[in-house]
C-alpha cells in the first residue's frame, strides 16, 4: 500500500483536509516536508475502520532528518487525503 501512496504523492494526486492544513501551519510543517516524509516513510499503523474512511499512519523523516507522522487515506481514492500531520513526541 505504501508504494501506491508514494506514487500518488509523486504524481501530485493528493489533497489536504482543513485539519491537516491548520495543523501544518500551527506546527510549521511545510508541504515539501510532508512529501519527503511519505516518499521516505513507512506505514506504522492501519485504520481500516476509521470513521472518516480507511486510513493509515505513516512515519518518516524529512531530508533534514525531522521525524513526521502523517495520517492519510488509503490509495483507493482518486486523491490521497492528508488527514493530519505532526511531529511525534520523543516517547513515540
């Protein structure tokens, strides 16, 4: 599934939820960092029964080695929906 998500991100076939947009601004996470994280990351949690639709949590690092978590929809949608983005705590 991660390969299909990466392909959609590389092809600019994604969109941001309002929540993800707000959180990326509040947390100073740039779009290029989100793309880097997905392209370099791995799925660490799966949410097939999420109330907003099937999604997964991707953990990856930016080119500057910043850890980022991204929740996004499954690649079955025409556009991947980025649900939320955040920098995990050191405990995570």
